[in-house]
């Protein structure tokens, strides 16, 4: 990917071959099935937090790719505050995975992190060739984002221990699909050499 701008105006890093995407992890989980998803998401969150610490040490930027939940006037700071301060079901998830000041964020209106967002442009400016996809849910938003990344010739890493869905069987099926069809590396996060 060729960037036409060399400076992202103080965001760090400005150039990275790999990016860590955290999909829908800042989430109130206040919907039918949210309790079942939380049970799957809490162990996943601890593994993503550990992976994110390793990625930061390796100079890999983190990009939070989050639903706007149909609120076209919402912003990421308000969404984070809601998840941390309003006593919602997803609070423990947001508390473990709260962004750092240097992290990037993209709000998405639909399932894919690429659909009608700035993600493609951001990855191009960063010169990213590989994305590590993590988050919720493996069988929907992670899968749709992986499909769109694959069609952009971006190499995919989807650590099996860093994605979760309401139904663990559907999550495993989605991971097998991403490995077979999208050529994704689905090794556990602890096996990744960053």
C-alpha cells in the first residue's frame, strides 16, 4: 500500500508493517445474548490485553474498530465512558481493554471494519501489510472484517484465543473458515512472534 502522506500528525507510530485491530471490544453488551457473549469474552479480553502489551513493545499500533451502535452522532470517547461508567454488562471488558492515548480508533456503521469507515485509508498511511484481528464476534464482525482485509491483499492473523462469539462452536467454525478460505494464521496469541 502506498501512502501519499508521510506524517500522521504526531500519532505514533507513523509507519508499521503490522497493526493490531481490536474489534468491538468497547461494547456495553446490553442486548439479547450479551450475557452469553460476556462469558466467552472475559477470558478473551485477558489474552488480548497481553497481546496488546507485547504488540506495543514491538512498535505495532493498536486500532480500535468499534460499532457506532446506530448512533451517527456518537464518538469513541462517549462510547468508552458509557461502557466504563454506566454500570453496563460490558464494563469489565472495557476496563481490561481501554485504549491508550497513542491508539487509533475507527467507528463503523456495519459489520466490517472497512465498510464506510476510514480504516482502509489509515492502514494505507501506516503502510500496513499484515493485520492481527481480535475481538467480537468471531462469526460476524471479525469474519466480515477479515473478508474485506483479504480482498485488499492484506495478510491475516486471527489468533484463535483472541476472538469470541456467543456460541463457541460458531466461533470455531468461523476460525476454520478464515484459515481455509482467507489463508489466515489462527495460531494462539502466545505462539505469535511479534
